[in-house]
């Protein structure tokens, strides 16, 4: 059967999106594949479709439990029953059941932690898998933002077993990360698909301020005068709340968003934004994962993000509908120092290494540090992993090295705030690609007429009013 | 609202505890001391209202009280209410919390309820996919079973649930604004809920006060649903959430024997425990069980005397009462105090 027919039969689409077909064909040729596709561009189809043609189960390793749950639910909505999430949420008896019937599933989702359990490994090694998928593969790279040590361990497991093709998926990665993925997973001359990172409909603005106070003034003025929907990215929770409050005071429909709010509140804000009840979200980098709003017109960074990958991912949330959109990076003197402070704040230090050993000497489990709030969860994960592999001195050297790498990443981002060259060319070049064509209003350095992109904000947007409880109850249950 | 609640607790604790005792009550601390305070000072309503209350928030409220001269602190950590504070406490109306019987389970009720409403809202709109407001798999599977059992696909359950909700909200003796508040913590298709922040600024109060008003409404609603059998669907959603087993296991066994008619002495022999232990159990029973009568141990006149003395001397200290009310044992005094004034 032609791939297109399978696509229509199981998914109801008539054509592939860029990259999907190339990736799937490579899998059928039994090649390992590294596919870099942006979020919302149909990454998961690259393994879902093969799942229906290969007569063997597809194993998907996914580091984020919530993401895994989303993917399982999505498949179930399409009517797929032979799908299971083998993770720590299962009870002992559920797990026993799932393991017993494992070969009967078409899609098996699991976490790196689970994959390291002996009984899971034993079961998998007796089975014939059709494909192994490593989702969010950039987590494998210790240079990545969310490094997962357990991912390194699965790399070791991969090299032991007689395995089917491996498909490594990620939304963001540089050459360096791609190299890490290839080496760590011991991929065999993989086929690499890298999407075009350039987004020609997003115009790249940049504004430099001498004084921080001017920045505040500029932001308030800009948001008052130009139309959303937009996202304002901030470097801290506190700042997000302050700006949000100021914009609300100015009569702009705004909400703050960060990981400190409860899950319900976060979902309410996302939904309000998608439904058009809010024009601006003032957020930390916690905002964006899984948001699907095609008509975001502006993304403004109040200060530079930690690295170019994050910057591209965040600005890429604008203009998914293909219509013109604007990304503006703001810079004032010393922003890079703040960025450096923030990126290393999450790293374990030499002091943490000593403390870890001290606790071990006292026969206390080192996770006590985490419980005491002495360091973040990510930091503990990194520390715990390396101290089981290497000596204290080696780990200290490694941590130093990590901090330097993070500084270097900030420096590269800093260059984007300073360059006099075409910003688009620089950004695309960072990902090892060549810019083929410059769009109109390309970037700050090539020249932008802001008034050609920004629409004037319509004053007096309808503020949502509360209605009496009886009416709200009817609306909720009956839809009227 | 938070300040009023705190002031009421301080008033009830009657200057006989440290300020931390109030904190433990609100956080629902399960220590012997706190549980005993609940009974002695009749603080059941407030128990465990805010299990995650940060100490900082609590301390800030206390310093406000000090600033307003509502109370003064002693070095021991004890406090004394001042006239202004007592007046203030008397001015506030009583709240309808029932922390003792729900202990945070109101949030389980609401998680189930919001997921049911969200599912039905999307179903009414003909939209099959949405991201569930509750990520908790236990809640999700509970709701799935509930919906399937009620044949939600035939579309009648919406009408029935609407009718029950309208009826129950109409009878609750709470403000329209608070009923509205709870409705805006629900979401549905094209009807996002409001965040605590948004609700607080609309109501011109703090987030904490919004959350307390929300909890009060849920407690009141749950009690209405549990006390009558008039709300079959809501009754199911609330099933198992009212805490019944208030007693420790050992006290439960003593209670069982006592209900069968055994005397204290017989229970001591059967259970091979000290008399004082059995007496502790009976005090616990008196504290928790509304139907437990202290009549077999204390006459009405004796109880009356204890109450009058307690009022007269403004104390619930056993030692003081033992001195001023003649001829009563500590056990009898504790029973009277545990039972509370009739």
C-alpha cells in the first residue's frame, strides 16, 4: 500500500507535512533516523504511521510523564486500543498485566527510568520490536536545557541489544546536540532530517535601551498601541506578575503565567488566551509547551533568553497561521550578566558535591538535600548521576565545564543582541543552515517598517463580565 | 475572611494556648494536643481548612493583630486578646465551615465535579476532544465510570445535574457572590474558568479569602447533600468524602464494647488496658460522637456546675476547675468539656 493511502486510512489526511514522508521512508529502509521537526508539525505521525504497517510493536521512550499521557490519549481518541503507557503510575498488578501481554500492544510508551528496570529489559529483549522511538531526544545531551541522566543509561542499553531501527525525535537541536544524540544512542550512520529553522513570516525586531527604566516605559507604550494576541517573555516570576499587573491597570486584557500557579489556573489562562478573552500573556519560559494558538501576532522578550535554542523555540510560537508576525528582542546593558546568573543558578556546585559525600559518610541518603531544598530537582538529578559514575574531583571538573558551556550559550545569545549583520542570517546560521532568501522587513538590521506589520490596537476590547451563577451553570451544562 | 477566622479561633482558644495552636488547627495537624484542643475549645469547623498555609502568611496576620492592638503577645508564645480584638471577634458572623468532617476532601469532590461538568459541556457542544482539567488518573477513572453508568451519551444527565445544582445552591444560606465564585472555578467548552488572581481582583479581596469562601461553600453544599437524600447525582459525587471514622482504632474497639453495654471496669478487663486509657477513649468518643451521652457518668446538674464555673473563671484548665467544682473527678470534668455546652 502506498504511504499516502495508509495516511488517509488511519489518520484522515491526504498529504504529508514537510519531512514526514522522508523520515518514514528511511525507517522502512531500516535506517536509524534523527528527525528535527518543530512542535506542532506532526512529529508523532513519524512513528504512528509505521506502527500500522510494521507488524511489530513500536516502543516510544518519552521523558515527560505528562507528555506521554497526552500522546496515549491522542491515540486513543483516534480509536487505537492497542496502546499502553508503561510508567510509574501503574500499580503493581497493572504493571504485571501489561508486562505479560506486552507484545500484543501496537504502541508501548515508556519512560527512561522504567526502561532501566531489569524485568522490563528482560521482557523487551525477548520481544521483536519494529521500531524504537526516543522522543525529546535533546534531553540526552548534557548541553541541553533539560538533561536527563537516565537517557544516557538507555544509550548503554541500546548498544547491548540486537535492536530495530531507532528514531530520535526533537524539536530543537544544534549540530552539537545532534552529535551527542548520535554518539550516545550509538546510532549507525543515521538519516538526518532537519527542518528549515527559518520562519519567513516572523519579522525580527530588536530594541536596545541605555536605561532599564526606558525599557519598562517602551513595553507599556508598545503594548498599549499595537495589537495582540501576544506573549511577553520575562526572566522571572515576580517580573511577570509586576508587568501583568501594570498592563491590567492600563486596561489591557492580560494575565501572568508561570509554574508557580496551580495546574487549574494555568489551564484557565491558556484557554482564555486561545478563546480570545486575553490579548497578552506575560510569562516565564514555562509558557508555551503544548499551546496551539495559530494567530499569535507578537512575541516580545523583555530580556535575552538563556540560549539561542530557547529564543527560536519561543519566538516560533508567533505566526503559526503563516500571517505576518513580529518578534522583538529587547536589550539593555548588563542583561547578559543577569542571564548568566539565572542559567547557573540551577546547576549543582562544588559545595553540593562535598555535601553529597558528607551525607553519604553520615549514612544519610543524599536525596535529603533535595528534601531540604538545598538545590533544584534538575540539579540533584545531574549530581546524583555523575557521582555514581565518577569521583568527586572528576564531577567538580565536569560541573565547572557545564557552567562554562552555559555561559558560552549565553554569549552566543548575547551576540544576537549586538550583531550589526542580518539577525535572521545569524540565527539560521547558528543551527548550521544557510539563509536562502530574505523576506521583506527581514530584521532590525536589514530594516523593518513596524507599521507595516503591527496592527493598531483596537481600544475598548470587550472585557469579560461575570454573569449570575444560574446563567453560568446553564451555559456550562447546556451550552446556552 | 482569613483574619476573621483567625480572630475567632484565638477567641475560642481563650488565651490558654500559644498562637501556634491556631496555626496547627488551620493546618489540620494530627497531634494529640491539637485534636484535644479541637474538642476542648470547640474548633471542629476550622480543622484543616488550609493544610498548606505558609507560616509566613500566618505570622503576618498575627503581626497585623498586634498592630491593631487586638491582642498582645507574651514571651512564652501565649497571647491575650484585648478588648478591641474581642469586640472585633464578636462582630464577625459565624462561618459555615465543617473542616472536621471533610479535611480537604472537598477538593476531591470539586475535582470530580469539575471534570464531570467539563466533559458534559464539551459533549453538549459536540466536541469530542479536550484536555481534562484534572490530570489525576484516579479522578479521571472515577469520572469515566460515573459518566458511563449514567449513560451520558444519551444527553439526559446534563438536565438532571443542572436541576440538582440549581436546587442545592438555591437553599444554601450563602451570598450570591460566593455561589458565582464557585461557578467560575469550573470550565467548559468556550467557557474558561477564572484564576484565583482574577477572581480576587474582581471581588476586591485576597486570593486566600477567595479560596476560603470557596471552601466554605463546598462544606455547606456537601453537608446539605449528605444530610438529605434529595440529590442523587451529587450524592454519588460526594460519596465517601465525609470522614466517618473519627476515632483511633483502639478507641473504636472500646466504643464498640461500650455500645454493647459493657461497663468501664468490664472493658478494662476484656481489653487488658488501664482504666485511664479506657477513660481517654470515652473522652474521645464524647468529643466526636454527637449521639454519645455523658449521662451515665455525670448528672445534668454537675455538668451545669462545670459550665458555670468555666464561664465564671473564664477557663477550661482542668486543674482550676477541679479546685472550684467540688467532688468531681478529672474524668468527669473532661467528659463535660469534651461534650461541649448543650
